[in-house]
C-alpha cells in the first residue's frame, strides 16, 4: 500500500469512527445501528470487556475503592444512612425490623459509595491527563487494522451503509447552515461579504 493510499485509508477510518461516536450518542439511530451491526458489535464488545479490565480506569478505581474502605469511609456512610433511616421511620411512626433497616441502609450505602468512588476516580484521571477507554475507542482501534476493517464489511454491511448515510446527512446539514457564510459575500464596510441587493451608483 502506497503512502497516499495509507493516508486515504486513515482518513476513511477516522471519518467512520467520528460518525460512529455521533450515532451512539443519538437515540434516534443508536438502537437500529446496534441491531444492524450486531455481529461486529459483539466482537467489539468482547474485546472491549477484555481491554477494560486492563484499562487504567479499572486499576485506579480499585485503588481508590481500597483507600476509601481502609479509611473507614464506607463504614461511616453506612452508619449515617442507618441513623437517617431510623430517624425517618420514627418521625413517621413506622415500625420496621432491624433486618429491613440494615438492608435499606446497605443498599443506600452501596449506591452512595459507588458514586463517590467513580467521581474520585474520574477526577484523578483528569488530573493525570488520562481518559477512560470507551466502546467507541475499541471500535476505532479495531477498524484501524486493515484486516479487521475488511472482514467487518461482510457481517456489518448494513451498519456501514447507515454510517455513510448519517455522515452524508450531517455533511449536508452543516453545508446548509454555513454555506451562505462561506460564499464570500461582499458588503460595504464589511470586506469579504456580499450583499445581493443592488449597489447604488
């Protein structure tokens, strides 16, 4: 493969990856897109699951979680939630068994603790200039390999057709929105802009 062909291939895969990310964020296309490319997405998902376990986010999250548990933060959260539940039930005059109180407190503690771990992990990664591996990142990495890209067209033909359709649609919308500004208008006092109305002599 020549230099120009390699560069063209990289531009194509980058364009596909960019549109791929946009589709995943658009609920109008997302589920149809996942269905049309189900065989390809299954492979991407399996590789994503393997890579995410070795991802910097996973190891850092485990570290943050261990630190918070060791510091007694989780136990403190549980005690606080348990006391809040007791006061709540007492205020409303509700009789609740200790077992049920403990279950409710544990569920609230787990949700709160997980949220804190995720938030602190995310902030640490931002400070270190790192990013979490995403499903779209895995797809982009895979299609950058010519063999995978070529083979993926067989089970993913309909998915790629949708990608090119969405890319073309987005390009047309962008052109319509910016077309008038790029036509190099010319208006008095504003060089580079054009006023279609006749200029008085």
